[in-house]
C-alpha cells in the first residue's frame, strides 16, 4: 500500500471506542492519524457532496479528537507513486 511505501505501518480496519470503523490508522510525527478512503457510497448520487452519514462521521471523529485524512475515491484511483505524493501533501 501507499502508506507502507512511505514507511508507515498502518493498522487497517480499526474500530474506534465510539464504534466507527476507520480504513487505516498511522502514526505521523508522533500524531495518530485516521485515513479514510471514501468510495462512491459516501457521496450523494454522482456528486461530490457528502451523504449526511459521512458528514456526521467526520464531525464526530473530529470532536472525539481524531486527526482525519480523507481521500475521495476520484483522487485515489491512481498509481501507487501518485498515491504516495497525494499522502505527502
């Protein structure tokens, strides 16, 4: 995965104490970061507008203290080298 290529050791499919599932969790410069790759089901129709459930999840994770990196599917359907560049932003 791109996270491993960048030297991280991601924990995948992590369940938070509040019951949310996270795609991956990594430690970056001493901070715990949740990485979510949001597929089409997180958006309304063919738009880039989040569903209410996805927006709520993001707000609540932030309120619980999580640092969240969200990658929408249309930006993730790229080669691993490009994924690494995306994650380094």
